[in-house]
C-alpha cells in the first residue's frame, strides 16, 4: 500500500498506511475511540465516543478542557459565583484522592486514577479493582501474592498448559519451545552487528567506591552483544537492603523499535541461587524495558509482568544456560538488567548474562 511519508505512529514494524492498530494500544483502528493516541483501556468519561486520551472536552459540556473551569464536571454555563476560576459545579465537590475527580464521579474514590481505566467495565477502576479482568479470580490472594495467572485477560478456568504460571489465555509462548537463535529464528539476540550497544552502570553501587569496585559492578559488558554466544557479562553486587545496585543496559541504536506484544528473554548462567529462585523471590534481579530512555515495563511491580525461569530448552552457544523471560505489552528499544532491588543482606550476588533476546515481529498466543 502506498506510504510515501513512511509514517509510523506507534513505531512498530508496520507503516500507518497498512497498520490495523496505528497507535499500538491493542485496539484496531476501526474500534478504537482514539485511533491516533494509545489508550488500551478505551476510557471515555462523557461517553461521547471520543476516548479521554484524545477528547478535547472530557466532561462533554461544550467547553474545551483548557478553557473549562470544571473540566471533569459538566457545567455548560461555567458559573463561578466567587470568581476564583473554579466553577460552582465543582467548587464544593469532595475529591478524597486528589485526582481531579469528585468522589461522586470517581470509580476509585480512595485511589488516585485520573484516567478512570476500567478494563472489565464493572464500574470499579483498575486502580482499586481486586479482579481487574472480571473473570471471578482475584488478582492477588489474602497475602498479596499473585493469584490470577492472567490478571488482564479473562480466564476463569486458569488453564496453564506449559505450567509456567501464565495462563494459556495470555501466554505468548510455550516454554518448552522457546529458543533464541542468531540465524534469524523468531527470537534473536541484540547484536553489535545490528547496531546494538551494551553499557555498564555502577553509579548505584553503594560500596564500589569504598572497596574499589570489588563488591559491585559489571564486567565484560560488550560480551552480551557479540556473535560468540558463549561469552558473558557478569553482574555482581553486595546488596544492602536494596541500597546498592549494578546495571547492564542493552540498546538497539538503529532506530528500530521492538513491537510491544513480545517475549523478552535474558540468557543467564544457571546457578544454585537462580535454581532456588532466591534472586527472583527477593526482587534482587530486575529486568525492565525502555523506549528512548523512558521506562515502559518492569518485572518488579507492573501487573502482568513477571520473570519466569526456564531451563536449557532455549540453549545458546552450547553452554549450560537458562532463560529469564517476561512478556511485554509496550514497544521498547532498550533493556536493563539490574542486580539490586530490595532484598535481604547478601554477599556478592553474581550472575552471568550471555544475551538479551526478543522478537522483531509481534508475537501472538
């Protein structure tokens, strides 16, 4: 299809002229109430068919947001009895969570959520909804641990064929078939040959400056992007209750942006620590994606984003390596692997990273 300007709104692999989802929010253009602005929740405060993300008049009272003295409370007359710039309609309205919405119109009156996202349309915003996808399975159990294996996709049966903790309804890969190959398989490593760079960042090391870097840092950062998949970078850290961290950053500098529906895999040396999942359980190992330097998703807090330790099924370079993977939903062109986070006092947590892999095309279940 002609696309002379090569416009690409969501910076995925498809130009706007042939992209069924130009803004990359998971909603096809024809059904998207903001086709040019990413808004996966499709929130529409005034129900006028224009999503909040692109609605110039959020409350639908005929006054544009920038000129409306109550932009989130319909008041077509713009009455302002005391002349303080705040319309009478919202002058005395209670806003307990301070998100700009009066409690009477707020689907989460105790939790700030100005965008009012409500995935399952049950009237309770995602920010305070115990069952975000509305499938009858609460996101977390009474102890605050993950409970729904697809918290953003309805799957009341919780089916999990490959047993990786992700339900089939939202699992982009079969763990037993995951593989990363330099020769152009679905998942391929970031390589210097393809304009990838890797950098070490020890600025967060608490003890590095005191003890000469022997207790915290990254060595051999360039090894993670070379063609020898048996070479590795090593990230080491003596972590003091989350006060110290060492980071390895890998970036694609070619201008390419990886599609959001992806599976990010970090090839890592298996060790007793990893096999026991100590680093994961303590949030000592964190993987996150970035787009042009802005954090998109992180394994230490984003709902639906969690690290999964695979065995050697995706073996690279003929060495004993496993994969730490998490599924992404937002586009990215950088990845950070961090040895830090809040964990108990540890003495020299150390692991080797051989490669960082992702798919250059959108992945679907």
